């Protein structure tokens, strides 16, 4: 398993993995009508992929805050300026790679990146994604609140907001 920075050459493989994950886990809840656009969304500061035997099996990004509840909650709770907050986003790992610590290793890459840039990371996660919540908590992320995620044509789903475990300075 290799964790490395995402390049444009990885987009097709990452999109294929995302569609697979949506089929097995329902992530993202918004669906995957245009997986490439979802992966390459605006505000991405950096991204990484997990690769196994030449196949993209996972992805994570650090983005600028763009209205995520966790970023707003953390800014209120900590008095951190919004330019010191990053969002851990677009984390997904295909089922066959989950026992190889791909999720943990992708998160560690993102956290290291944030630490080097003095960013505090936050994230929103749907309550239904229990395995992801367990991973975040094992890595020391702390729950800072709850929210309702809005998507589609008026659909909603409960979500939990987390902050990274240490001051990333």
C-alpha cells in the first residue's frame, strides 16, 4: 500500500473507487453523478491517494472551509481565525483496502500536511458512517457538536462534527 500525493493522472482511478464506495457504503450521500467533479471540487488545498497494485483504493483531501458546520463550530469554540482552519474531506477507501490501514494512513498524511502549515483540521461525518467515526476517534479526534447535513432536493441526514487531536502549529 502506497500513500502519495494525488495527481490529475489519478482522477479516473479515484472516480472508479468512489463509485464502488457509493455502491457499498452510500458515500457520499449526495450520490456520484459526476465523481470526477466531486473529487476535484473547489477549495482543495492538497489531496492524497492510497494505491495498491497500481489501483487507486482510497483518497483524502484537505480543503478550505466552505460552510461546513464543523468549521463554524470550531471557529466559535476556539476563536481560531478561519484561515487557520482546514477541512479533512473526501476520505474514502474501498472495502478490500480497509484492513490494510489505508484510511488511517491517508488521515495521517492529511494531518501532517495541516501541521506543517499551522492548520487545525475539522470534519463533518454522517452519523450512519460508524466505521469512519471509529477511525476518527481512534486517532484522537474530538467531537465538537452535531449538525444536520442538507443535500439533494431538501433531504437531510444527521452528522457529527470533529476537530483534530492537537494544535497543529
